[in-house]
C-alpha cells in the first residue's frame, strides 16, 4: 500500500489502514471528473496488479460545493465499469462531512452521542460531584473537542445546547483543571492556535505546511511583528469559516510572548496562563 499514492497524478490520495480516500478540487466539474476517473483507473490497475480488489458497495463519491452550484451537477466515477453511488454525506475518521459543508449531520451525530453519555452520568448522581466532573471530562468533553477545529455547531440552537451542557458540568470540574471550564468556543480557539503553531513549526502533516505565510514574506513594507501572519482576503462564509482564515485571525490576536514559544509544550502553558 505504501506506493499506491504514487500512481495518482491529478488528485490527492490519503490512506488510513486499509481505506483510501481520493479527492481533488477544481472550478470546472468536467475537468475534476476526468482527473478523478483517470486516477481511479490507475488505482484499479494497481489493485489488479497486486491481486487486490476494491469493495464497490462500500465506496462512494461526494461532490462538495454550494447549493446553487450543486443543484444541477452530478459526478460519475466508476471502477472496472462499476459506478460508485453518490451520497450527500459520509463519515470520514469519525466526522460526518456533508456536500455543503454545513456540518449539520455531524452536529446532530455529536449531540446524540453526548446525550447518550449524559444519560449514563445522570444515573451516577449518587457519586461525588468531583468524580462526576472527572467522568464528564473523560467521556463527554472529548466528543465536543474532537476535530472541533474543522467543524462547529451549524446552528445557534445546537451551539447554545452544547454550551449549556458544558457550563452545567463546569461547576463539577476540579479547580486544578480550571482551563477545562472555559467555554467550548474558547477551547476551539485554543485547539486552533495549537494547530497553527504545529503548522508553522513543521509539526503538522505536509499538506498544511503551505497554509500560512508570514507578513514579512508577502510584503517588504512591514518590518515589525515579523511573527504575524498574512491575513487572506475572503468574501464568502466558506472562507471566513476556514482554518486558514480563522487560524490567522487567532494567531495575530495573541501576545508575542505566546507565539514565540520555543516548544509546543511551552506554547500551551503560556496560552493557558494568559487566558485563564
């Protein structure tokens, strides 16, 4: 499987265990479809050469874009003459991705899982508050934190529900873990800042390393604040909700003593002490 990514040319191929994901982006749907089909044919040839097969029934295609652009669009990809079914959403590494990137499906999925675990905690109410707080941090909070840099509650209704649940259990969290009591929005900012730091210090996956640019590399007129990032120009809600834009805004709003930390551990400690 290690040499499989080398057979694709115009697409990006990601592997996780025995699963593969192929994607590309283009403003021209026909061009994207031709590129994906060509790479899928190459993957098919590689599979047959290595006496492997792909489960077509478990494989799907999804077209991501605005509702207006997807209204009369379709994506047809096949392998060995067998066409993949198109789906409006799919689960990838524990996160539901929908074709309009509204995150509604994933928000509902997280809410249902949180409610299920909260029901178990309510049945343990005879336990001490401190122990209930620790159980919340161990079994519920990770559901709300997982990949929160990518997704966020798609509606004000769910956003308020999540925050209400979190604030209710904050009173049970030990004082030594006060940073856990911050709102979910503040925790999301913290997680975003960590990922930006990892990206700028070559600690993130390769595809993220070209995401940000320092202001000094873009223009020669800025001489101060050399650690500030160049703010991209965005006009759409997609752009304003992107990691690229939000990460830049959060990074530039931090104190210089935080983002100049020498190590990731030091960065986390400085951030927590500053915002606690």
